[in-house]
């Protein structure tokens, strides 16, 4: 048993460092799933040589464009280009059932009425509870990030005897400790290198000050802004790069 994670994209919303929007590919005993799918993620997936039809589920942390904005393109590709036949589950926070059709229609008018040739299920996950989805145990934990009337979440995913945790986008909140507890891998956003007014994103001084509280076996930083990217190589901490692979 074990999992293999590949960073298809680990960048911010603005392509800092030439990185693609957030999208993590995970291979486990059940198949293959993604965590988040930003606007650039279909391009990144194809650049990496990954067949979109091999994905059985996509788990979404929150409803910002750089984390879920690529979903209409993924669905359209499956329906019209790759002729997908395999079932697909997309699971996200409460509000995704209303927001995804609005997004799809903004990009491709009336596309929300499309009857896909493949079985498609859109799931709103219960926050603070274990959700059994596509063979995995997924626990969304509410964090602190401005997303309108839908909750931002960190995700704790239990699969193939391993625990994978990811902050999503958030400033520091002790809910992160709950999500990362006893995890094999904890992927932590760290946008800023200093303690500025940060728009509710994480910063390196706060992450480093809380290292001892994070009960994880492996910490990897992601979603870094320009100033953090300029310094992260000298901080002695592991960090994500597009196409980086981690095996657990």
C-alpha cells in the first residue's frame, strides 16, 4: 500500500515563478484523483502527459478560480474531445453545486445543461465530518480565507493506509492542526515570506513558529508568492515545484 503524489501545479493565482495553478495528482490503490483544479490545470495536466480520463475524482478545497476554475474545461474535454466513458466524481465544499454551473455558463453559455456521456456526480462534502467518496475518507476542515458565502477548507484524505493533508488557502488557524494531525504528508500554503497584512494567506514566520505543533511526518510548502519564491531555497524546508513527485 502507499500513494504517489505529483505536483501538476503548485503556483498562486498569478503564475508567480511561471508555475501552474494548484493541482495535485494522487495515485492510490483505488485509482487516481486530483486535489484542486485551477484555470490552468487542464493545460498543465496535458503538458505532464496525464490522460484526464484516468482521473476518477477531483477534491476541491475552496471556490476561487485558481483552485476550481478549470473544472468546466475538464468536463468539456471529457464530453467533446477525449470522449470520456469512465465515471467522474467532483467533490467540494457546500456551495459548489450552485457555483460550478454559474462558472460553466460564464465560460460556455448554457453548458450546465449538457448531458454528459459519462456518469458524473457533483458532491457537496460535509465540513468537519468524514466523507466516504470514491473509496477515500475525506475530511474537510473549515479554515480562514475570504471566499464569499462558501466555506474555505483544508482537506484531510485517508487512503491506501496513508494520511494526506493540505491547507488549501488560509491564514493561520488552529484548525490546521486538526487537519494535519498524524499525517504522512502535510502540504502547507505559504504565500508570504514576512508578517505583512497578508489577505488571509499563510506566511513563513508563522509556519516556522508553529512547526513543533504540526504533527506530520513530512511538510512541504506550496502556493508561494514572488518574495517567498525568492527566499525559499535558503530556508532549509521542503517545497513544491511543478512536476515534483512524492512517494509515501
